[in-house]
């Protein structure tokens, strides 16, 4: 996951669990196991107001984060929350309100929840030397997805409630001594993110937010450009902090690769995040497929397809404009290396590329298709008078590393 020869991932998100009622007085036992399995049962660090912090909890997620930091000392971490602890909610359940379109965090607990989030961040810095770059208190909160007895932690916040909570959280985080900044608002779609941004602007709370996050489960390129303009005009760092896609086989994997291309070309975020690394079922919502029970895992096609971007377009590279939506281009800071990633979701086709560089002599070419996994290709392309012609097989992705 973190090796330069693997996925070369460097940015990760840590989920601060709310924790459900241990007595299940307002929800069914293991109700979150119905959707994503028992791994969706996040442990909270407190069981009631006035309880001590149980820092021994959430050991599995912590162990993974510490291993990432060990293997990748330059890793960047964000802390995010899906729900406050159950005892702060209207429903008494961290799945959400009985009505998924209504807030679940009671306003009288705003300050206590803000301290809870900041205290977790302080603990990880003091105990483990991990200082989160950002703290994200919301997750797809404008939707009606999150409801009592649901399949994961979730909490609706109206835009007005998000704004009110930010006004409480910001001074508490600032007084903590951490360099962590607030990120928001992690809406599920680009359109929802635009609405949230404008609501924050109108309320005058954008100054409390140090970074803008969005998901891209839905959105077209016009919406991407609109949101990009808003965020960059405000001079805010920008992350595409979560996405994923269904489908079947390599067809679904390449569809998500096109979304990556569109996000990078039109949103222009500084970082782009997969939803998750590993999944037990299928080959779409993961890069590694396996069985937690049998302790078995394997790379799936999605892993190699993602490598075509993440292994070669490295941190600090600049994205270049191309006139082909199925192409992603980047160059390094010294401008001596050009990366071209070419996507083909259909039948065999040919790309013709003009390289205006008299020193260009050759390229290394890598391809993933139905029968290849990041295989180095020695033929199928020609170079003549700085015009590169390359054949793209049916349903494939190809990366060129040009010195």
C-alpha cells in the first residue's frame, strides 16, 4: 500500500469512532453488521458523559495507522468522524436519527462533542507522536443516508447545524496547542459540496475551515469546475477525500479510473482518496480482496489500475492540460520527466501524441488489461518526428514514463 513500487499511497484517514450503546437500548445488537460486517462497529472512547477515556479501545485501527507511519514516515493523516457517541444523540443510536433527514447530535452536546474530537487528536500526538493534519467533524451530513439501526455510524447535520458546530469546535481546537486544522464538509456529491460551501460563505465561517473536502460519488464536470473555482478562489487546500464505484470486473475498475481522471482534471484537488483498501466481497470497492476470518488476501485488478496513476504521478508533480478526457498528464518539479496515463474503456484504439521536445528519444510503457497487470510493454508504439503513436487494447490502461 505505501511502497513506492506498490501503490505509493501517502495520505490516510483515521475514523474517530462514536461508539454505540453497549446495552443496545435503542438499536438492535450488531445492527451495523448487516451491511459492512462487524468491522463497521466502531469503538468509542467514552460510554457516558463524565466517563474516563478508554484509550485502549480501537486497537486494530490504531495498529494499522502506526504500521503505516512506521513504513511511511512522511505519511499524512486526517481524523474524521461519522457520528458522535450514542449518549449525545436524539435517537440513542450512532446509526443516525429515526428520521435520516434530521440532525442526531443534540445542540446541548456541541461543546462536549467538540472536546471529544480534539481530545482524541491530542492523545495521538502525546502518546504516539502522530499529529493529524486535519480534523473533519462531518461525513456526508447533508444526506438522509444515516438512520437509527443503520449499517454504519452516521449523523445528519443541516448546513445551519454544521455552521453552528464549527463555531463551537474552532476555538476549542485552536486552544489545544495542536497545529491540526478543520476540514469540511465531506458531502457525498459535488453538488452538495457546492451548496455547503456557499452556505459557509454566507454565514461567514469559511475562515474557520482550513481545508475543503468533498466526495465525488455523484457529479458532472461542470459541477467539478464550479466547485474547484470556489475552493481555489478562497485559497483553501482541497482534497477529494472519498469515492468508489460499483460495476463488474475490469469494466467497473476502468469506470472509476475515468472518475479519477475527471476529478484530477476538473476539481484539481491536492490529494485523491480511495474509500478503502480491502474488501471481503467483490473486486470493485477495494484494491485488496480477502477473508478476515481465514486471513487470506490477494491483489485485484483495481490495484494495478490504480498503480498506473499513484506509482508514477508522485507527490509534488504538476498536472498538465491535455485535450483528451481519457488522458492524464503530469510532470515532475525539474521538468525532466513526463507521465502520460491513457485510458481505454472500449474496443482497441490508437492514441496519437505530439511530444514537443527535441531530446525525447524513448519511453517506458506499462499496461494493465484483462490479461496483463502493470506489464512493461516493448512494442505496440512508434516514435517518428516526435509524434508518438500507441495502440491501446480493448479495456486497458497504459502509462508512459517519458524522460
